[in-house]
């Protein structure tokens, strides 16, 4: 494969220089795609590139910050959803699964891990004795607050 015709990834320095280099890099790639096919909107490609770059930075920052607390993003999102669920920091596993965007199996794994760490517990639902809610423990509330402060 001939790599000499491939545009290099931008080498990034200061935040403002990185932004300018990224915009120029994306603009150049959008121009190339526009020359290849006229079915591409140049500005849309640049905007999508910026959104993707922002999402990658956001995920990297969150991953690094949450690792200090022994959490991944799905686990922190789960305890965060419980932390902001009045009145008693509780929800059904199905509600949590929908809010966090996990499969049933994924949510089961997350809740098992959080349960082993003492961050959540199961309890009967007040309105339906057949249903077991997930309840955030005091330890879970404290842990949910720390990364939130660190990230925001």
C-alpha cells in the first residue's frame, strides 16, 4: 500500500492549535470526499468529524477519571441514574437498563459488580411485593458524587 498519498494525522500541540489543525485536517478530507463523489455535503462532513473528535476526547477524559474510582462509564452511569432517582435512590432493573442503554445481560453484570462492591442492593418495591428494585447504598451515593465532582 502506498502511504505517501495518504494525508498524515494532525500533530497536535496547544488546544487552540489542535483545534485549528483538526478543522483544517477535516476540511481537507471533506474536500477530497467531495471530489470523489458529489453525494457528500462538505460542511456536514466537517461537522460530523468535529462531533466525533469531541466524543472521543469526552470518552477518554471520562474513562481516565472514572478509573481512579474503579468504575467504567456504564457503572458510573448506573449509579448516577440511581443517585438522581428520588425519593429513595431506587429503580427497577428494567428501568435502569433502558436509561443506561444496556442489554439485559449487560445490566445484570453491572448490577452484580456494583452489588459485590456494596454500592447497590436489592429490595422489594413498595408498590409491588413481587418486584425487586435496585437501591443505591450510602456507599454508592458517596461514590457517585466523587466522580461527578471530578468531571464537572
